């Protein structure tokens, strides 16, 4: 008989597996896409693409008012109520707000393109490109809200298909456009990928969004007030994230050059390509479910999610630490190995990130939008200040160490803030797992930094084996082999 705890872990594993399966294909297509970008355009092209993408994401964050995130809570609460009227009323509400924010996003690049180009590039050479990217901004805003509808409904399979097709389509678009136009193809590629995402999300929500439900504009504005209030805080937090990365890239352009930005972008993408895929897969079901639980259930569920994320992510961190150089060569080229030191420090900081990641969602589930905004701003402020202080001494490596130091500041801040009104605490099991996995990740970091020759190889192999063994033992404890047999029998013979 499957216990309740096993069912909970099974749901986590199921949602992670479904969405994670698509993420695996996304990673592989992302590898090929970045390889194409690096080989066809070089570090300069990677840097320019990163800057222009940051422009799109920054404007989208501002104009979108955070609806791509706050709408998840709106939809999940409507569906948790089991009230058909409340469920139907949410769709015209989101449809109208997405159109209004998309129009705002469309207008900003059109009006301020010259100022944006002067600020980033210190010339007006990219005014036309920035104006053209206004279409990508508007498309991104609408598709984000529509994706939030799917997440709020916990339609994980639909989300997986959207992400999968968008990734493969993006790879095809990037390959053809870059091969045809070279560096001039960066803007068309960004634009076409954004339009593809819009088309896919529209395909999956069209029945809900275009269902005939009467709602006045005054009602739309009134009902959307709370959603927009939370959305503004999450928007500002997303803006802090996007703007923080943009300021780091701008600092690197001035302290170094576009090639330096390309190296930073490469290391940043490697860590977020893999870790981001895992965390995104888990968050797809974790956040909407968290919104529908009471405080006691949230604490238990967050500890379950923390345990699962440690089991999955720790081996990934150890593997990336040990194989950072070949991964950078594979994904980009031999020139990008210069970013290896930065990547090592960043991966060390990622352990703190994945540990505090489930706890941070409490701030949004509890409607603590301002608190969420504050902790995100503090993280990026710390990241930027540490980079600025350490750059003269360490160069690009300073960015990786600053990432770690920023999480040293962020971790206790979020934990204590959440604990102050939820009484959240890590379970004893999770504390022991943190100690064990933390030691393995730290030893892997020390091994790649200071051990050479055959000893480096033997230690690295031993650490990989130990981490995988610990994860296998823990996975068997929460979801033993008999669980998989029972689940498979239920699937086959139901």
C-alpha cells in the first residue's frame, strides 16, 4: 500500500519527470543553439545577443506588471475553489490585462529606442533593431500570461509540449537565421522565437480565453486590482533580476569588452541551463499547489520539495564542477574555457540557491510581495557590489565569487523572514542531507581548484560515485522500488 508521503513524493517526481523530460530536450537543443551561436558569431556575437536579449527581458518585466507570475496564483485559487463561476471569470480578466500590458510593452521600445541604444552601446547604431524588438516584447508578455494559465491549472503536459516545441523551433530558427545573416540575424531570431512562443501558448489556452463570458471593463479593473498589486511586486523583483544582470553585463563591457560579456554569458548559461531546467520543472507544480495549502501543510510540503531537489541537483553540481572545462568546450569553443574559474565559484553558490529555493515561494504564496521584492533587490545589490569590489583583483573570476557571496547574504535573510511568520524550519533529515551534500560539493570544488594529475582524476571519480550513491539511497527511501511497481501496475491495469 502506497503511503500518503509516498504519494506526495510521487506527485513531485511525476510533475518533475513530465516537465523535466521536455527540459532534457530543451537542454540538448540549447546546447546545439549556443554552439551554433558561438561558432557562427564568436564571443562578440554571444555578447551582443546577450545584451539585446536583456533589453527585451527588461522592458517585458516592466510592462508585463508581473502578471506572468501573479496570474498563476489567481488561476490556482480559482480552480481550488471548485466554483465554476469563479473559474470562468478569471479568463476574460487575464485576457484583457494581457492585452493592455502588451500594448504598453510595444510602445516603450518604439518611443525610447534612441535612449536605450545610447545608454547600452554609447551610440545610436541599434535604434532600428531595438524598435523591431518591440514586437518580441509584446509577444512575450501575452505568452507569459497564457503560460501562467496553464500552470495555474496544473496542466503540466501542456506546459511541457509548449516548452519542447518552442525549444526545437528556436534551434531551427537560430540555425537557419545565423547561417544566412550572421550577426545581423540576432534580432530576427529573437523576434521569431518570441512569436513562436506566442502561437504555441495561444493554441493551448484558446478555448478558455475565447469562451463567451460576460464581464464589464469596470469589473475587469476591480477584480484585477489584487492580482496587479502582487504582480507589480513580482514585476519589480523580475526587473531587479533582469536589470541586475544587465548592469553586470554593462559593467563588464566597460571594464573589459564584448568578448568579456560573452565569456560571462557562457558560464552563466551553463549553470542555469541545467539547474534552471530542474528548478523550472519542479516549480511548474510546486508553486500552484503551495498556494492552496494551509501553513502547516506548506511547511511539510516545502521540506519534501527541499529533500527532493537536493537529491536531484547535488549530483548535477558535482558533475558540472568536475567537467566544467570540457562542458564549456563542447557547448561553445576552446576560447570559452577562460570562464571556467567563474563557473566553479558560481556552482558552489548554487548549492545555497537550491536549498533556499523552495522557501522563497512562501513569500508569494503568503502575498508578501514587498518582502519578496526586498530580498531579490538585496541579492542583486550584493552581487553587483561584490563584483565591483573584487574585479580589480580577480577579473572575471570575481563574478563567480560574488555570486556565492550574494547567496551567503540572501540565504539567512530569506529563511529568517519566512520563519518570522510561518515558523518554517528544515527537517532533521534535510539538515543531515545538507551537511552530506555540502561536504561532497565543497570537496569537489577543492579538487578541481587545487588537486592535479592522477589524484585529481581518482578523487573526482570517487566524489561523483559517492554523490550518486547518496542520492540513490535517498531516492529509494522516499520512493522505494515497490512504489514504481505499484504505480506501473496501476497505470497498465487500471
